[in-house]
């Protein structure tokens, strides 16, 4: 490139305009007694162990009726619609977490 040529610099603005969130929040439970609980794990190491221990603690403290464990294939992608639909239709509370 000669000294007489000019280079063009393009600057990108990564900010986005604020947007309104219209997702409805789940109702707040009075407690876990008599409720079913789901666990959604992102497949990071030791997450399964963490959720097993947490399930044991919840069963000792509350009279939960059922537990469902599901996992995402990796931490970097969202859970599938079918997993989310299953949890939403089967349990009253979901604990989403990770471990390392």
C-alpha cells in the first residue's frame, strides 16, 4: 500500500436499544411440601453429584412428591424446547444449575 492510499476504518457499535421483556414470571410457591421438583443441569463436571446431594437434602427437609432430572448436552447451548416443556408440565419448581 502506498503512502498516498487511505485506508477505511469501519467502527461497529455493538449496543442494542433497550427492549421490553414480556415473559411472564412463574407463580411463587408457598413451600415445597407436596410439590414435585425438577433439576436442569448444564453437564458441567460434578453437577450430577451436586443435584443428587441437593435432592437428598430437599427430601429430608420437605415432603416433595417427585423429582425429575434433566440435562443439557453442553453448557453453551440452551435446553431443548421438549425438555423445557416436560419440566413445565411435570413439576412445580425447577432448580437450574451448574458445577465445576
